[in-house]
């Protein structure tokens, strides 16, 4: 039985149970800046088809996204690194 058939039998698609995260360690390499860093997140049952932009001067730490990803996988985590909570706008689909 393929993974796709297995997950469809459970009522989910393979992409619902998979998270793809892609980013860089710097937003602007010439300035060594991590402000306003582009991030790509797909799957995981998150609400997609949107672009989330945060205040450049009050940019939440990227570790907030990691906390949200851990929680979506069922891991009870309130903090990861320098996180301050979870980001808004990533509600479940």
C-alpha cells in the first residue's frame, strides 16, 4: 500500500501530514540582517494560499513559527529558543 493510499484512508492527504519549510539564515546577506526574512511553509494542514507580512520593526522571532510547527505535530511545546508565542495567520485549514 502506498503512503498516499494509506493517508487517504485515514481522511488526510500526504501533504496534510507533511511540512515543508524553506528559508535562509539571512534576509540581507550584505548587511548580515535577519530582519524581514523570507520563509516558505507548505503542508502540515495550515491555512495556505496567502502571504503573511509582519511589522518590520516589531518582527516576531522565527522560533515562533517553529513552536507552531511542533504544536501542529502534536508535540506539547510552549517555547523554542527565543520564541515569544506563536504567529497569527496560520490557523488550521
